């Protein structure tokens, strides 16, 4: 592999565009323009017409002399000799070509330094297809196609190969004596592998026997009998080395061992297994596929049969769990797409096979699938699947199919003129859903299905400064059944023998097509006005207050009235009449009871300032800064018999630069309470004030960061670009960490770390309370803090913790540390408190194919996974 360009040379090089000289002639100037010498090659026509002549022009140059001896058929290049052929280039102090013996010899120039010491310069350097090979001396025979290079070195990315002597025995096969392989920089490198004999198959692998690993120049006491190091880029089939450890309940274990199959350019397969010495095993597989610009996905299967404790002990048990996960994304056309993400687990699979905090605390698992088609006009149709599984209770909610169609608003009377008449602004919007749902709760299965159609007609207009929008909404629900409730009153005798009447309520399902039709009418108006104050001081030019009030009226009839037919009634034994909604159990609900004549009122306020230009800076620009968003609203229902005025709701949001953000909301009632019951009496009438606060929430976030380091900024941009290119161009990666259930949490933490920030601090405080009555209430108060900082350019620390002031406890604190050790790296993750506490310490080589060479220590949550 160190002399690849020789593959292209043959026993004749009559196509070389070089000058012809006698044995005594020399050329004292550098020759670089080969085209000027093409005619001189015709002096030896027999060479040019050889069957072995090259199929492309060979360019040659030398600084001192370039000599071609026609009689002996030899060529000599002296001082900065260079030969180029296609993508191959050879540079050396001296290059000799003998076309009779078919030998090539390249070597450096011996000179003396300023102290009179002999040194060698311009040693052979061979570049082939972006790969560079160096050596002290190079020889090659065209006929036998064998060659040799002394003190050779080759670099392929982060990999370096060196050898005292390299013999080329076949087109792509080399034997190396006293070879070194390393992924570290430096001479000598910090860590390297040394072997007396190596076999290199170019573009494939290195096979070596009796390999000694050197760390800091010191060999490990025990050699490795043999090893295979991959050379080719991309995916390749191979063994996945298992991790090992010990768990108190499962005993010693080997985990995550198996085989990776690079099946084709479009597919791969990983098979992994776990073995627990106290009994039990686990099996996992992942099949991935991708066709660029068309589809991609993966299928994961898992099964574990784990023994907990020792056989014969009272707490001994054997747990059998499984998982099925399928993810698929496909683009049929630019307007038709399919996305699938479904997950099925046994109830304890994640708890017994994962160390991820999110998985350990997860209660609900959601699966989705969506097929979407969109027409050019904007209308779309969606076919959805939804499934939610509660891992603790076993309850399941599944929706299949869920079909929806959406027609964007259209203006049937518009003619395209710039000045539209009022009827041209009438728009129609249509939306429909077809849904079938079944639920399993407490072992009881329930099915529901139905369809819903929504049609809205609205118009827009303007009178003066007011925007007017009338609208009518019509909704129709289709069901295949409804319920009927009957009360069969019967008489019994009480304890004294007196007859009493008792209720016997029976609920029946009537299967028939049953539509539910409802409608409402609304009219809304809004406007906007400003208040501006010119400040012209303290860096502020002006202050502006924007007020956006809106008023809307909504009318909906009482669909519980008898003539609509959506409600039924029955008489109880005490003579009271009970009204019920026949469609309350329908998947889209019923029609709703009660007449509504509701007037809604809201005001949105925006407070902002405009900064002044800096008179000392010609590049300074004015900025608009929002100080506060403050919104409040309420409503009044004229048709209600009591409690017509709804709660006043207030929300606010503000930012102080990029450092502090604050948001919150509150609710206030106007009515008094009688014990736990709200009564139709205003607080003001009871002389208890105007409002009483019933709920509130408040959140403030503080974010402080150090100035980005320029030396890291460029690196991060390159890293993000490479990562993006890798995600786009290489769907199949050799990194198994995302597949292992014992996912490398420390690596995930590192991937999210921004090394361009010397430090960052985040502090979030959340407070809220709910007090629906003066006597009842509850509150919550938590603070979340995270700190990350670079102690040096090589050290990165992160700390996160949550504290609950109400329960007086710390929740899920975590500490991580990372140290860049050159070609090595160190991770440390520690969860000090909680049910899933534990730590993991890891030092490993950075090279992906050598990451199994590591020193690792773990405890508690990280053990046995």
C-alpha cells in the first residue's frame, strides 16, 4: 500500500513527455510543462507503440537535473524529483527508473547540517487518492510487481502505520516487519500497538500476531496473540465485544456481545446477547434500512429472561420481558409522506433492561403512525394511528383508524379584484374526522367509533378602526349507537313492613344511525391603538404601549330541549325527573346542555421601547425591545341563571435581554363562597373586596454564560457541519451505543456539551398554587439549577439538581465530568441520590474501533445493565 503509484507503471514508459539526452547531457532547470516535449518522444517510436504503454500522460520534473538515457533506457531525476500519474504522485530527492531490469529506486538526498552532521532530506513521499505514504528508501520491480520500502509510514485520518521494512507481495497485500499501529498523535505516540509481523490488505484490514500494547512507552505485561484492525472506511461486518461486570441480584454477567452484519449498502443487522451467571439471558436485534431520498427505518426486537436472586431463596423470581420497536419514514412523492414510530413493551422491560432515567420513570409509552397527502391547493388528508400504553396499570388506548380531511378556507364569491365587496370576503372552511377507538381499562374492553364534520362560514370587514368578523359554525356527528336509560320502579318493604318505592335503573344501547347536529353563531370585533412617550434619554428614544382589545359574542341554543331529540329523561322513585345526554358516551361527545349567550372580552397589552443610536458609533442601529406582554380577559353569559360572570384570567411574559425570562398567569373570581360552594353573590356585595385569587403560577429563568471562545467556535461549527453531513450521508453508523439498552449516557452528555462556552449557569424557579375555595388549596414550589464549566481546555464539568420546597427533597441530582486525554478520553457520571443512584467511571480510547479498550468502574444503577 505504500507504493500504489507503481500499479500504474509498466515495463515501458514511452509516453513520458520528457527531453531525450545522451548519457552526458544534463538539464539544469526544472521541467514542469510536459506538453512542450511531446514531439521528442517520437525519437523512439518502438517504445511509444509498446502494448504496455500507459493510458495517460505521466508528468515528471526535477530541480537540478532530469536525464533520460535512450541507449540504456534509464531515467534519472535528481533533487526534488517528482512523478505524477493520474491521482498518484511520487516525490523524492533521487528517482531512478531502469526500463531493462524493470526496477524503480527512490531515496532521499544526503546533506550536512550547520554542525556538519549528515542528514537525509527529501525522503520518498507517495500520495495516492488522498493517502500519503513516506519512507527512507523505496524499490519496486515492474515485472514481478514486488517492492520494498524501508522505514515506512502511512496516515489514514487518525490512524498511523509504521514499519522498519515493508514488502509488497501482491497488488494489495503487504508484509510489515517491526510494525506499529496507532491512533494517537506524536512521535513517539502515547499509545500504540507493536508487532514483529503484520499483514496489510489495502483498503481492508491489518492482521497482526503477538501484539504488544504500549502506553507511555511502557508495554503491557501480556501480549495479545492476534488482532485484526479494520482499514476501510464505512461499515463492515464484525464481532461486537461484550461488556462484563457484576450485579448483586444477577451475579456476574457478559452483556451486549454479538455480531454486526453489513448486509448491503442499504441494510445492516445487529444481533446482541446478554448472559447472567445466576441464570438468565437477554437477546436483542436491530435491522436498519435506508434508500436515500426515499425511505429509511429500523426494527428493534428484544427478549429477556432474567433470574433475580438465588434459586431456592424466598425472593427468587424469574422475569420474562420483551420489546418491539419499529421506526419508518418514507416519502412517496413531495406531497405524500409516511412516518411510523411504534413501541410495544411488556410492563417491566424498561425497568429491567435500561439505565436511562427517562425510561426508568416512564409510565406511558406512545406509538404513532401518520400517512399524509397534501394537494397543491392546500387541502390535505391524514390517516393516523395512535396507541398509549400505561406500563404500570396495563391500560391501553388505541385509535385506529383516525382519518381526517382538511379543506383550507375558500372564498367562493371572490373575483380577484383589489377592492373587494363585502360578499367577496365570505370564506368557507371544512374539516372532517373519522375515528375508531378501543380502550382496555381494568381488563374491560370498550369500543367507540364515529365521524365528525365541521363547516364554518365567516366574513371579514372593517368600519373605521374596528375589524368585524361574523361567523357561523355547523357541526355534525355521526354515531352508530346511542344509549337509553329506563327506571323500573318497584315496591319493597322497609324494616317496619311499610311499602317503599325503589329505583331500578337500566341502561340500554340502541344500534342505529344517529346524527347529532349543532351550530353556533359568533360575532367579534377588535381594534388596536398606541400610546407613545418620547424619552430621549438614558439610551431610550421612545416608549410605546400597544393596546389590542377584542370583544366577541357567541350564541348557542340549548340542545337539551326536547324538540332536538338529543336528550332523554326518566322519573325517579321520589318523583324527580333526571335528564341525560343520549350521546355522552360517544367518541366526540354529545351536544351539550344549556343555552349560551356569552360575551367575551380580552385586552392584550404590549410595552416596548426603542433605543437611541450611539453617536460615537457610526454602525450603531436602533433596536425595539419588548418589555412586557400583559393579557387579561373574562366573559359574561346572559343565558345562565346564576354565576354569569366567569373568572378574570391574567397572563404576563417578559424578558430582560437574554439573561432573565419571566412568565406567569393568575385567575380571580368575582363571587363569594358558602363553605365549599360558590354562590351567586358578588364579593363586592358582601364587602369582601372586588376579587379573590383562585390560582396562580409563576416561573422565572436566569441564564448566564461566559463569552464564547473563538478557538472552540470554529471547531464546533466544523463539528456540527460534519455531524450534519454524517447524519445526511451515513445512515448506517458503527456506533452501537444508541442500540445498547445500557446506552452510553456519558457519551450522550458529551454530545450535548458546548465546549465553546467556558461556563454556563441556568436557574429556574417555578411556583404555583390553587385555591378553588377559601378553605381548600395546595401549592408547589421547585427550583432547578444546572452549572457547566470548563476548568481547563481539557476539563468539562456539569451539575444538575432539582429541589422541591414543599416536600423538602432533592430530585434526581447528577454530576458529570469529562477529560480530553488526547487519543484517550475520560467520563464520569454520578447520581448521588434517589432510587436509581449510582456512578460510572470510564477511560477509553477515542477511536471508534478501539473503544472496547477501556478501564471502567460502575455501581448500583449502572451495574448489571
